[in-house]
C-alpha cells in the first residue's frame, strides 16, 4: 500500500481527528496508521480519551469513583473533565509543531469544539483532517457485544452510547464539516481491516 508522505512534510502542523461510533474500529485503524507513520520517521502523539479514562478508574478516589459510575452506565463524561484530560496530556506530550497529533474521542460536543479551537490556535495548528469512520448502529451493537469489554456488556449502556452519538456527536461533526479549517473524510468502516486502512491512507491529505 502506498501513501503520500508529502502531506506530512509541509511546513504546517498536522492534526488528525478520528471520529466514529463506539465499536466502529477506529482504535484499530489509528494503531495501524500510527505504526505506519512512525515507520516513516514521523513523530506522532495519539490522544485517546476512552483508554485514558479507563486508566483513571483503576485508581481510588472521589473523582475516579464518580467517573466509574459514568463509564459503567454509558453516560457522557462531563466536558470539563474531558477538556482537562486533553489539555493536561497535550501540555505533557506535545513536543513541537512538526509532531502529528491524532485525536481520538475528542471533540464529541459543541462545548468541546470551543476548547479545541482555543487549543489549536494556541499551538498554531491551522489545518485539521477529520477521518469519519462510518458504521451502522446494528453493526456496532454486534461488535460491542462481541468484544466483551466490561463497559460494553450492558444493553442499556450500548444504547446510551448510540443515542448520544446520534444526538450529540453527529451534529458536532457537521459543525466541523462546515468550518474552513477542517477537511472531513468519510470512510466506510464495515469492510476488511486492511481495506479500510488503505482507504484512509489514500484519502488522508492536508489540503
């Protein structure tokens, strides 16, 4: 599979946002893309809110206990906590303007878009590519039950996630789609893993 590395050699900071339903397979695709880029000498920082939150609930304390309740019920983590997680991790992990930043699970709400805009402005990142991995509700239901993660085992939790994505994330994506700074690439996420990855690599360019 070939990929135009030229897009990442331009003198413009590169930011990639990956959006998709829980169970869409975006985590797998990001891992493959990250490995590919690093094999081509690209410095990448991957911010993944879900895994970071799951790490938080392994510890004891008032905030982790509250967070555990949200995650186990499939409810949305409050924006202030997600914003803090993003900012804290970028402060500690973003090295320079040439580093490729991959955001997974952020933004999901209109309030988070406001924080994102401030963050991108601060770091001088003027162009953003959004990879939107499209998977049907029926397929993500099947995948989440099949993977058997603890926060996927309750039907109510799965339905809460689907409802939230439809009511909140999709409108957020459409707001970003209409902003000049963002280029949205819609990817069919229901094929073979390698085919989806190839499609992402072919389409991922900075315009």
